[in-house]
């Protein structure tokens, strides 16, 4: 079974600075997808960024980018120019590309605090 | 287009009571999921459905039941509620073409069992 590990329960960053959240995963599959979700205090799960394992290029979405290291099974999220609205719980998630259900496996999350 | 809706938003149950958490979607997505999120933890899959009439267990199905009679609705039934079922419950959907797509989450239901 796949597992996802987020080793940083909490992180903090100064407004306008850059922060990196770590995620490692374990799988025997070669084709899969990785996601970062943001969960603000409202509890809504919001997709931040997605990476397809067969793509070597790291995904970027505005101020959010990932460092995908397939051999090391590492998938970190970099937030540049941090804003107060970035404060939230961030979850790393894994999904097989095949199979019948596309279910997501989540890490335990990293609570990000943004200091003004 | 309301997306994924969940009712109720909050509920307090007594031990042994039963209830149904409702999930509805208007996006015509085939796949639907129920997750639970315990404090300080990530989401864990309870049940899922790949289409009307088809359901299957996830990681933590004990104490729950589901049904999927229509594409739009995927209710989660708790029988004989226990304190261990205190959690936040999320419903999610995904389109059938979803090899490259992601899941869309509802706003969640916070359930407390006392």
C-alpha cells in the first residue's frame, strides 16, 4: 500500500518570504499523481498544485511550485512571496494513475503560519 | 452550479444514535468518495463509488454504510454512533475521464458523538 509522510507538523514564514514544505511517499508504481491541497480554517479542501509522475518538469502555479524527485520519492512544495492568506494546513496526497477507484492517500499535514 | 454540497454542516449525536450524512453533486461526476479527517490527521477513505449502484470499501469502513442509487447522491449512514466516529467528514467527486483530473471536495460535516 502507498504511504505519504509529511515530516513537518508545523512551519512558519514571514510575509513575503519563501517557505518549503516537505513530502515523501512510498510506492511501487511507476505512473502516479501527486497533489498538494490547502485547507484553511474554513475546512474547505482546495487543490494547490498537481504533478504527474511521468513528467520530469516540475509543476508551477503562480507563487507555488514543486520540487519533484522521483528517484528519491520526494515532492516538496515551495511557496514564494508568502501572503497572510497562505496560512493554512497543507496536505500532500498520492494517487495511482491506473486502478479502478482513483482514491487519494493523504499525509498528516503541515500547519503553515504566516507572520506579518 | 453548486458543485459538491454536504448536509448538515454540524451535528452532535449521542452514543448509539444513527444518522445519515448527505452528499449531493451537480457536476455529473461518476466517482464519489467519503473521507474522514480526525484531529491532526490527514483524510482517510471510508467508502467510494464508481457509479450508480456500485460501491466499495475504503480504508476505514467499519461502522458505516453507503448507497448510490443516483449519480447525484451518495449518502453515508452511521449506525450505532460511537465516540470514535467523532470527526470531520468530507465528500468528494471526480469525473470518469479523471485519469488526469483531481477530486472536488465538499465543505465537510463536523460530527461529535458524546
